[in-house]
């Protein structure tokens, strides 16, 4: 069991074609104890975007700060205190290009390869 | 894919011997789409407690608000922006009996029975 502030996890630029102003911190990853799922914290700066994409891993998301335009399967906005659920293989993305605040969210994914 | 504010999920009193002033909301549960893990939001009021206990499910926790005394395997405090990881079968609990703020946290657990 451990306790650590999230700022102690490195913010890594999101490595995806078309992504801009977006970072991810692996709060609980395989090497820090995750057994079945990993918890990450994303930040998308004003002007930033994570473009439309899809993958096998479902997302369970909780929004900590800000407001973002969702792109893909749901059109609309996600804001502080919202839950977003993205099922496997559903197109999704987050557009903060017109936003004025950092959009910060927790995003949990399954560890498909647990080895 | 859906978006919903967490207040739309019912706050249910934590059903555990010795628990006081503690509620849980199932943000993403099996019936709301969870496939491999469930996301919950707990609130422990000032004066409240979730006593020492252990179970097979690991916890990946992110603290949204407040500060709480941890009991069990780790002695110390968890506060806003902290990550807490509780491995399987490790004794843990959250004591807000001397606190002055609501302690609010996200807690993700595996769905051991996925059927």
C-alpha cells in the first residue's frame, strides 16, 4: 500500500498523430502495482486536442477540471464532475482548441496484457 | 459512450460494520457498462469513518477533496491530489473522525465476477 501525490508521476506528451498540448501521467501502472487496470491522469491545455481514435480498451473517465468538446460517438461537452464511459472500439476524442482552461481527467483502462 | 454528472448516481450508505458517515456512488458499474473494473466515488463526512478491513479486490484511488487519516498497512494521511494503491488482501481504512472537511475519492476495483 502506498500514497503518492500525482505530481510525482511524470507528465509525458501524448504520442498520437494529431495530438497537441496533451500529457498523460501513469498514476498506477503495471510497474507501480497495477494488476488488472491502470489509472492515468490526462491534461489537455487550452488550444490542445486528442484527436478522434478508437481501440480495444474501454475507458472509465472522471473529469477533475475544465470543460472539453467531445468528438466521435457522442457530440457535446464533458466538464468537471462528469463521468464519461467509452466502450471498446468506439471512436472518441477531446477537443480543447476553443477552451480557456486546462481539461484534466482521470482515465482508467484494462491491462489487456497482464504479464 | 455516455456522459453523466456524478450527482446523477445515487449516494448509498456504506454497508460495513463500524462504518459511519460514509457513502458510495457507483459511477460506472456492471449495469452501466463496466466490463473489467468499476469506478466508485466515496464521501466520508467530518466525523465519519470506514474502519479497518481487507478483501481480494485491489484499490486504485484518487483523492478529490479533503484529508483523511489512513489506518492499516500505511499510517499517515491521504489528501487532495494523492494516489493511494491498496493491493489485494491488505488491511486498510479511512478515519475522518477528527477531520473538518468531506473526504471525497475515486476508488476503482476489478470486477472479479464478470458475469
